[in-house]
C-alpha cells in the first residue's frame, strides 16, 4: 500500500525542469508532498485533494489524477535550493475523511541540482 | 526554523538505559505524532495523539512508550532498546483535521550501543 515514487533519483542543472511521480494501487483521495534536505526535518509543500486539482507554490506545482491514482510534482526552472529528497504521502486508510495524519510515505526521490 | 522543538538533538544510550525524547509545539495543534526514520528511508509512523489521547499505535514494541502530558508536549520514553532501534526520531504536529499538513521537528538522532 506504500505509494510508488519515480524516479528514485534525478540530477539537474540549475534552470532545468523535473517531474516526480507518485502512484498508488489503492484509490487516492489526497496526496501530500514534502521535501527533506539532508540532516533536516521534512517540510510540507502542498496537499492535493480528490478532484484533479492543481496547486502551485513558487515554481513548484503539482497535479492529482484520481482516475490514474497518481500525483505528479513539477519543478520548473530548478534552483540550487530545490535539492533534497521529495516524499509523497497518502492516507493509510485510503478513505475520504479517514484518520488524520496516518500517512504512509513513498520511498522518496532524491533531487540534486548542480550549478 | 521549525516550530516543533525536539530535545535532545543527539542521544547515545546503552541497551539497559532508560531515556526520554521530548517534543514541544506552540501552534495550538491538537494532534501530535512520532515517526521513525532510518537512513535513506521515508519516515514511518509510530504513534498518533489526538486531543491528548493515543489514537494510533502502529504495532510499536513496548520498549517505546509515548506520553502526551498536555496538548503542547509529547514524550517518547525508551527502555531496553536494541541496536536496530538506532534511527532519527521525528516529532510532528498538525491541526488534527483531515488532511491538515504535518509540521515536523528536526528530530533526535538516537544511537543504541
């Protein structure tokens, strides 16, 4: 039931774009995205809810396709500060309005942005 | 700076020791969590407290004992740990409603010798 992230790792030059995917074998009602820099706490980026919405945060945006049971995180014109490991998280119960905070995280995608 | 504060930052303990990890938040959040993270792995949920009551225990061994003295504080009492329990222990808090984001502390790096 752990969501599957791809790719496992990606190396970019500053200014390049990247896409990180998160898919589930179970019905998805929401997807959380977090970024964790080495030696630091995971930091919340955004939540996507059922309905196929898209969200944006600076040059980082995400989409949620409930039919495909998949969410994608888009990083545009990457900056050095984007480096870190990106985790998607889905509610373990898989239900709308299910248990709060009972997230199961994907294995993560390590993003490295080089000058 | 994170608004969830964890102490200590580092802890080394023997298998016969008893120690405690502490977590504090002052955001008025009603849910608090303990996660365990091994190197190069995602965080794994251990416990959830909602309104100061234990609501989820992810089949964690009894050598880990959580405590929530009030809505701002969360402790994790450790006793008779094994070397494989060495990990980063992350505390998090949220508003406690469905899909509210998690705010993580910087964690306690625990080494069991």
